[in-house]
C-alpha cells in the first residue's frame, strides 16, 4: 500500500484533542475513521498547552508533545495505527502566539524574559515594544513589559503581593524576581523589575506586547526571526522528518509579520509538505498566488456552499423585516464599520495597538523633514479611519518589493469609502504600501499595520458586528458577508472552476471548531430565506408570547438559535445568548458586565423553554422546516465532498450536528456509536436523516479514494425547475447532483418536466444503487428517493 505520506489527502477528519479526548482516544477511533473513508486525521494543536486546555492554542512549550494529551509516545502510537489503516496525520500549528499562563513559569522562555528583560536570549522571541514603558528604576531607558493582570489598581492590592525566595506571588500568579532584588522592600522591589504589574483595565491603553486579537493571555511570537522559527518548530519538523506527521494546518497566518516568508521557511524545512493556512478571504479576495501552500482551511468554500443554497431575494426581504423590527436601517456593513471604529478609538479595546503604530509613525516622521508635522492626534485619527474601513483582513506588502495590485486596490476602496482623506491618511497609505523607501522603522510599520488590520477586522466584524447584526445568523460565519446574502449558481460554478485550476489541494469546510453554528444548524436557517414573511410573523408572535425582551436584536438571535439547535437545553440556550450579548458589547461585555441586564436576558432565554404556549409552536415550525432542512443538509454535504479541494470533516459532522459557538461545538464526540451506525443496513437508513447523511458521507469519501475526480465542469438542467438543480461533472465519470431552494421547489409543484443531460453511457447512483442511461434524464426520477445523487460511469472495481 502506498504510504499516506507519499500522497496528497483526499479528505481529512478534524479531531479536537483535549483532556477528555486524548491521543489514546484518537488511536482507538482510527479503524472507524478508516472505514468512514478519510485519508488523513487532522489533529488540533499537539504541543504542550496550559493545563486543562480544551483547544491547545495556548502553547507553553514548543519542545514537547502535550503530556495531558498522552505525550510523544501516544502520538507515535497513533501514527503507527493510522499507517496500518492507510491514514496520515495533519497537525495544527500555532506560530503567532504563546500563552501567558498562570502560573507564569509554565512558559519558560517568557519566564526568562520577565527575569532578565531585554538582555534575555529569549527577548527576540516576543513582540514587545520595550520603549513604550519606562524601564526599571535603575535602567529607565531600557523599558519593561506591562502585565495587566491585577484585579484592582496596584495600590489596592499591594497587601496581596508576597515574596517567596526569588519569586513574586499574586494569588495563583508567580513572577521571577530580577537577580539581586529579592531582599528589597516591596515598593522598591517592584520598581526594579523588568515587568510592571498593573490593573487589568490598563491593557487597552498601555499594553506594549502584541497579543492574539484582544486576548491578553496570548502573547505574540516574532516568527520572522529565523532562530525563533527554528526553535519553535524543531519538534514538529523532527516528527515530520521521521514520518510521524505528514502535513500542517497553519493557524492565523494574518498575525505574522511575513506570512509568505514563514510559509517559504516551512516548505524548505519540510520539502514541500502538504500545508494549508487559516486565511480568511473576504468578498472576492483571493489567496496570494505566491504563497507556497495548498490553499486555505476552507471558510471560502463554506461561504459559497451555504450561499448557493440560500434564496437571495428572500434573504433581502428577511433583512428588511429585521431592520423594521429592531429599528436599525444601517445594514450589516455599517455595523462592521462602527464596531471597527470602536475598537480603534482612544478608549477602544485595540487602542494600545493603534498607539504603537502612532509612535512608530511619529519616529519615522521625526527622522525625515519631508515627512514632518504629522502630529500624534492626526496620525491617530487617520489610522483609526483607515483601519475601520479596510475592506479585507490585511494587505500583503513585502518591504523592498512593489506593492501587490490587490493591496493598492484595497486602499482605493478605503478612499472611496471616504476614510482616506488628507495628507496624514495618505502618509499611512504610502507607508503601508512601501512607497516612501526603506528603513527599519518603515519596514516595521508596513508589517505592523497589516498585523493590526487583521486584529481589527477579526474582532470588529466576526467577533462584534456578527453578534449585533442578527437578521440571518447563518450568514454570520468567519469570512461571511451578511450584507450580500446568497451566491448565484453561475458564480458558484465559476468559483469551483477557479479553485480547480489554481488551488486543487485546498481544504474545504462546512463545520469547524470556530464556526458559530454547525452546517446542519445553518441548513435549517437557510430555509427561512425561502419563507421570510412567515418567519418575520413567527418572530413577532414568539416575541409577543414571551413578554418584554431586554434587547430586540437579542430576540432575533434567540429565536434563530432555537431553530438552529432545537431541541436545546436551558443551559446551552442561555449560555450562547449571554456570550452573544457580551460579544456584541452594546448592553454588556466581558470587561464591563451589566449584571442586571445579564440576569434579565438569562431569565428571558430560560423562560422561553418553559412557556407552555410557545414551545409547541416552536416544535411545529421545526417540523414544517424539517423536509427542507434535510434537503439542504444533504445537498451541502454532497457539495462539500465533491467540489474541488480536500474536504475537511469536523468531528461528528458525518451525521446531523446542531452545535453552536465554542465551547458548545468542542465537546468530545462518541465515535464508537458512529462506528456502530456505520454498519447499518440500507433498510435502517430509510427516512432517517442521520443515517442518510452518514451513508452519503462514507460513500463519497470512498469514491474519492478509489476513483480520482477529474476537472470541474458545470452541467445545466433544463425545464421549469432548472434553477433548483445544481449539477457538475468531475472528469468524465463522476456527476454530483444537488437540490437547492427545496421549499420553493415544493411550492411550484416539484420537478415537473425538468431534465438533466447526462453524458453518454451507463450511470449508477452510488447512494441508491439505481441505474440510468445517458442523455435526457428526468430529475424527478433521478431524485425520487433522495434530494441528491452521486452518479458514476465506468467505475473500476
């Protein structure tokens, strides 16, 4: 058998490793996953993380595989078991940041920086602006690191600080003392350290280390330094060289100073191993063609697959009803712009990041008379305006190279939005595009603007605006564009053809550990776009029946959450509604919770489930939606498994999965129960969506492994219901067929005389075993039993 390492993936299966599902559990699941039909296991981060971490993105030690997951021995055992079943391993890599853990000595490189300051050999690891904070009392010009983690102002908690030998303690925190300072009185001792302990609320104003978005507990790593790359990747690269790991998924490349340079280093170190990047592509944005990787992790596919199953006109009518009900005519795009502007304001959560750019630009201007007289206030305003209006996550300008045409066009879009006006805004643009020559400060500005832009986009849009604008929650996924719902079939086909040509090895995804609602939850919500007036009436009726809601957008979010995840427990419902309200930051937030509002919202959400008049009505709507949601679920799954790219299945999604935003979607899955159901007979599958989806998934996955898919070409249907069919060829011998807008199809009376022109030959639907002859084929006959078909011709045994 050809080793998994010697061939590209045909499909991967994401396993969310955590103390409740370790590498040992993953090894036990290998026989099932091989039987399911995937070629690779996609493992969440493997390196040692904060104890108890359920996600692994809070790395504390790059030198070892997480002991709480089983350690390197368990990983090797998993790899061996995978090899026995013909499977490979793809590892999730976290290059952007490490944890700032509790206790702090868990991160030894950072511990040594806290002890020895800028002279530490580990100081180049971390993205710290030492000059932004006055240094210790005896070295004020050297700077120090702000640690905003005290529960109150320093003066109010001095009695909670204790010295224990060469360690300073604050509750569970532990900090190293600078050598020779342990004997000093506490005030003088604090003044002599290379770090400054401070009230946590100072983070947004004074923080001087780059972090992951607004998460103070994740400190950024300077992966652009070759020695840092080598040290942090040594273990994973060794395991790849030894055949344990076959490929890599790169987390948040937009946080890196030079994503292309990083990928080139990785490709050189691995000989070009299969690598995909978690790059969020906005609108019609394309992945930079010069990145040495196989493609993205698949959010661009999610948006297109979901979009082609949505009724565009109905979604717009639903949006109009929403705007009228919540009295907000502004639109989704404006919600995003306002949220970005709040983040970059002087009192915003990302004000410290903007201030760092202001200081850097000020130094550049002070060094050149031609750039003089751009004051900090003008720079701050210009940066805030540009960052709030930037249309994608970030530009990809490499100092010393001409700015990419895409980056130039993006700044032109900023100008058209009215945010690029005046000489200071022009300065920001020209510095970012590298038009003003080179110097260390100018090169740094170019990279740092891009890193900051990505944080503003992520926090402002997906983590704020998408919780405020709740017209149709199924559109509010990473990389989504709620203001432009739906994708026409011709645009979908063009995208698939381009993917097939340019990025045939890219991942495609429908559910991930970061999706706010899983694919099947969104499939239910998609039906609402086909009956917008009915849904608006239901929202009004449910709101009336449930009494006064604390917040109208929260009511829309609540009702759609009930539809998406029904049946749902009070704890799950209240948890997601509370998290959404805090992320929206309109009435409450994580940093400034309004306890009274939160109690009212929690009570409102829980009371809905005990409302004797309302619960039956909700169940009635779910029953009405069920046949159409079934069609959407199966169609989305088929498209995911057959369009160009490598489908990445999230754990448990081979059956209907109705999960919500993390941590709801990261719980361990009972793969043993799925293995049992995989052996069901065809008779057991009849009318059971769970078994239908499992059968579709394993059939398509095995077909991908045994029957190579060829080039992509659309196949058009003709007849009265042609717009409801989506079909395409993969080479000459595979034709997937899917239904779109099933409610509208039912309303118009079904397929009627609609036909699909199949290529000549004898065709078999792999899902039902039925046979068809090439030429004009009745769609009603083809889709008599299922809303999808997977046709093959001339299969090799």
